[in-house]
């Protein structure tokens, strides 16, 4: 059976023994027509949302409203779904992944390094934070996910790559390691806006360690979910074999 874009749906070969392998050969659902359009709808929503975030939302480290972070995460999730659900990975030439390199080297890296070499007073300012953490890191995660998908990775595992990459940075691991790898003393409290949103304010260094460790079972649990089976049933296309 063939779905939109030429990808074939067939019984999945034995996988690595994980949850994604079990039951992935389930019969396609009858409502598979709309599923073929899910990738570009998600991608279009992500692109429009990212443009709106860049143009209309405040940029910087501080979170001025509780809804700001969920909105940004929703936009990122749309982009991730657009990449993970892309139906024709085998038809896309590998050189399309050169585009992120052009964006990184042609804009992000020179802009970030410019804060250090030309405007040291802004090295810890909002613009620096925006380019480093709100553009560079998410861009790197999406690039890795796109490379995995175009290389034949399944949609579910592609989403697991994205989720793990974002969960690691939101876990507080980066905030802890900043004081470990840099020649600075360990503070009594860590003031990280994305942590404050959950805890209600700055927490101690030890509590941040616990906060970071608490993300391990979340990451492990998410990676054990049979996402490919669920995606196949939700979109009504079974497992897409690339």
C-alpha cells in the first residue's frame, strides 16, 4: 500500500526490541487521508508561530508572563512534528542539511561572537541570551532531528530525539554545569527563569541538582513510549517504512 509521497506501508521488520517495535505492524486506520497532510500543517504552524514569537514577544532571559514559555514550546513542538512526520525522507537529497550550516555560520555564530569581541558589556544581555539559547540550541536540536529523519529514522524516534534534547536543557543541567566548568564559585541559590516558573523562585544549588535528577525518569519514560505505533494509529497510516 502506498501513502502520499510514495512512502510504503508494510509490516515493520523486527526492531531493537523497544516499545516502538512491538505492534508497529498494526493495520492502517481508515482515517488516513488527513494524516498525509499533518506534516506540512505542523510545519506551517511552526514557521508562522516562530515568526510571531520573533516579531511580537519580548526577547530575553526573563519570562515576563506565565504563558510565554508554553507558547514558545508549542511553536517548537510544531516545527518538531513537521520534521518528524515528513513523509518522504528517502527522496530528499542529503545536501538540504547544508542550509542550517549557512544559517549558523552566516548569522548566528558571527552575531554571538560579536557580543564578545565588539560589545562585551552586552555579553550577558538579553540579545546574547536570545541568540544563544533561543535560536542556536533549538536550531541544533532540530537540525539533528532532521538529519535523523532524512537518514531513515522513524517519526516516533525523531520526536524522542527532540524531546530529550529539550528536556536536558530545561532540566537545570546547564545551569548547574555553568558553575562547574567556569572559574566561578558555587552559589547558594540558582536563579533560572525556567526553573522559577515551576518552583516559584530561586532554589539552592543542591535543590537544583535534585531538580535535574528528577528529569531522568521523565526522559527515560518518554523514550520508552511506543510513539511510532501511536502516530500510525492517530494519523491512520500504520507504520511508514522509509
